[in-house]
C-alpha cells in the first residue's frame, strides 16, 4: 500500500523535529523558530 501525502508530511515533520533536537543538543542553538524554508535551504 503506497504512503499517503499526509503520512509523508508527518514523517517529514518528525524528521525535522529530530534535526532540531540534534542541532540544539550539539550547538546549543534553538532553530525551532526558523522558517521551514530557511532550514531546508541550509540542509
């Protein structure tokens, strides 16, 4: 069964949250207030 758009978006959001967590742990900087496009451009 193919993944739905909603499921894909949920997985992407969870991955982005994990990236924010790792960045905060490793750098001490909180990126959660950054716009999504800004973060994705940096990645």
